[in-house]
C-alpha cells in the first residue's frame, strides 16, 4: 500500500500473503529493532526505517505496511508522537499500521485498534509469526491478538457488539478459545478458507466498532468504572466519517454460501 | 489371601479359641465341630463299655469293635485339630469304611434288644457322628457314597430289631441320619461360601485400597517429578528456573503432606487465606497461570466471573491445570497457550442448560495422537480422574502438528 494524503483505497496487494514482495517500513526508537528486522525477515522488502513518526511522514516512503512501536518518546526525542497519536497520524496518511510492541494490556491493545491500527503483534512473538502478520496486514486483513479476541467475545456476549452474524460469532468463539482454522473446520463443518473469510469480516467489523465507540460505552459493557479507559482510548470518529477502505472483492467473499 | 486371614479380627468360640471370620476360619470352625462331635461321642460311649462287654456274646469282640470306633474317632479328632480343617475326601472315605465295619460288626457283638435306645449299642450314635463329620468334606460324590453306605449298614444293624412296636423308632433313627447329613452339608457349604465371598470382598477391598494408594502417590509426585526433570535441564534460563523453583516448592509441600498422611491444602488458593472458603474460578485459574508466566499464556476468564468453586474442587483444578501447563511447558513447544473460561454453554446448542462452565486450555504446539488408552499418569490420573469426583469432566483432543485442546466441563454447585 502506498501513502496517500486522503483515505482513498488503493489496489489490494492480492498476492501479498502468498509470498509476493511486501514493502515494509519500521518506526521504532530502538536502533537494534530498526536494524535487525530486515536481517530477521529477509522475505520482506524494507523500504525505510525511522526513529519517529514525524520523520517518516516527512519522508513518505512507499510501503504496504508500517511496523510501529507504541513507545517512541525518549530522552533523545522527548516530543515524539507515540501511542494512539502516532497510530492515527500514520493511518491518516494512508498507511496500514501493524503495532509491534511489548504492550500486553488488552484495553491498550484494543485502543490501538480504535485508533485505526490494522494489526497488533507482540515483540515476544516469533519472527515467523511476525512475518505472517505483516503479510496479512499488507493484504488488507486485520490481525488481532488473543487477548483482544477474548475482549471482543465478552463484548459480543454482553450485547455491546451486536453486528456479527451467527457464523461470525461461532468463528469468534473458536478463535477466542485458541482453535486453529483446521480445528474449527472439523467442528463447524466448513472449509478453512470459508472460516478465514468469516474471520476477516469479524476483525473488520470489530475494528470499525472500536473506532466508533465511545470509551464510556465500553466501560459500561465491561463493568469498568467511569473514566477507566479515558487515558487509553482515542476520541471516536465523528458520525459520517468514512471508514478505512474495504477490500470488497476479496476472494473468500465469493464463497459466503458455505 | 493368606494376608487377609492374618488381618481378620478373630472371634472367640466358647470364650477360649479364637477363630477368624475367613474361609480358613470357617474350615477351622468345622474342624472344631468335628472334634467336639467325635470326641464327645467317645466320651459318651465310655461309661457303657463294661456293661457292653458283660452282655455281649463276644466279650473280646465287643471290646475290639469299641476300641476300633473309639480309636478312629480319637484319631479323626486329632487329625482335624492339627490340620484345622475337615477330613480330606480320602480320609473321610476311610472313616466311613470304618463306620460301615463297626455297624456290621455290631450285628455280631451287640445283643438285638440293646441296639436301640442304649449306649451299649453305640453304633447308631457313632454312625451319626461320622455322618455329621462328613458335612464339610470337599467332595459331594464321596459324601453321598459314604452316606448311602452308612445308612445301608445302619439299616442292616437295626433290621433284626424290627417289630411293629419299634418300626417307627427305627425309621426315625435312620431318617435322622439322612436329614442331619443333608441339612448339615447344606449349612456347611453355605457357611463356606459366605466365608469365601468374604475373603474375596476383603481381597478386592485391599486391591482397591492399594490402587487408590498408588493413585494418591501418583497424584502426589507426578507434577513434582516433571518439575524436577525440567529443573535438571542445563539449558534452562534463569527466569524459567526461578518459576520452576516456585513450582517445586509447591510440589514439595504436596509430597510432604502425602508422606504425613494428610491431604494437601494450599491456603493461598482461598480468599484471605481462609482454608475453607470458596474460590472464584478466574482467581483459581490465574493463580496457576502466575506460576507459569514463562509460558505464552493468554487467559480470557471474564465470562466465568460468577463461577465459584469450593475449596476441594479448586485444589483439584489447581493441580490438574498445573499438570496440563507442565506438559505444555515440557513437550508442546507452543507459541501460544489460550486459556478460556465460559459459564454459558452456547457452543453446541445455543441454549443455556443451567449453569455449566467450560474451561478450555489450547496450545498451538506439536500435538500428539490423543488416544485415551495411551494417556500418561498426568492426563489420566492427575487431570481426568482427580477432577471427576468434583463433577468436572475432561476431554482431550489433539492432532499432531495442530496442537492440543483440554476441555474441562462442569456445573456450578447449587
């Protein structure tokens, strides 16, 4: 995906998952991370590495996905944007963002999705999982970690998130329990590709829901105290704001009748 | 079986002899009955010996028959006393033959008019004692043959005295032999069967106790053995070693409790250290997860916040879940472990069927062929069998290359 000043969709890199060249930009204040990722992920094409978002946005590198650390402020760049502000700045520039952080608090991770992030990968993940996640984000999918999947299931079960179909709820239930597509395929009698399609729809719906939900609503649904999420959650998008582009013609959607 | 005999509390017979209530004890009781009957008969025969010799047509013949009967009865008494069991079939056959001879010789040495109602004609009483001695013999064929022979000889012995006046008495005497022999044998066999059933029940109880003890030992040491094995891994990093040491301390406490004959109670599982208090399911699960923080565990427990376990169930779940995570740590090479708790069963039917809860532990590791027959001690004893008494069912599904799912299902106590 190339950077744009607006949110106009670009052509989806349909072969990105299968191993086509995926262009990646790294934004991390840690030099070791910036310099080691290209060596650890030789299957990806790194088109730039930056210590902060501001420098990256000035350079406007070509990229299908931006690997973004959440914590970018340090003594050398105390004013650097970080957290959800950094995510919003990069996504509003038209990039797809995969947050790469040690952050494990699920509300913070969910807030990243609310800020527009397209993927969340822990720095404790294996390099193979990181590469797979980056390819999926580049291909237009939303990558959600297990902790947030569990949070989403709670919201669905408490009727805070009501836009999912029965099939999507079943897939969500399986993913929340850690089941693989192969395991779910046997239980739900659906092909793995169909299940991946359902999951892609779930993640997209969840991402949009988070972006449009006020923190107070989530606090109520999750039994939190008033204001507990204020420090983490971004302001919801105003009504009428177009959502990020959908890859409406993705191949799995043709098989929805399964 | 011998061990069972020694462990059985003996009962007192006549305030002196202790007889255990086992199959061997029953045989000994039979021996004592035979001893009493046979020796008692000899004692009863003794006073009439002089009179019998004086009225007999053959003084020496009467004495010889008397000595043969008394000697045989004494010999049988000694044999059964020493062997602590009834005569063998062969021994009883010989005893019956002697009785048969004594009865027939009675035709010669005892006057006709003294054969009924007197101890001069001791043969009928002697025959009765022999028939009773055979009640517990371990061969129905020998018992029956001996009974027929003795009854025939008794009839022959009494037949010369038959008259209209004595017919009923003679018939009654012969029937006494038959009836007492039959009833005696039925009772003896019944007592023997009860005693043998008792022995089998005791042996089964001991075997069950032994198995239960073995199972308790396995429960007590299984996780500890796994922890020790992992601690011995030279490639272990410091963080994992510290966590394993914490787990080792816990398992050591469990083993010490087992060795001291107490059930392990972990006060840290209960709120505020209350050793008898209930525990919320998420809390019980998180405590185990805290001990396995080196594993990539993601726990989603919100949906089971209302589930509360009693102390015993929480202990069992703690041990079982630790065993599962030890397996994951030791064997799975998993990148992600997801622990999920759900208090509403909407997976299968979409309809809540009460208050069931489901705890799922899934890892994306190497998996294995999930054959319940091949489960090791950890899954079979520590996980499945330990949770079942607390109303928790366990299902293990695994596919090589796809990971493993352990599903624990239960209902909240009412």
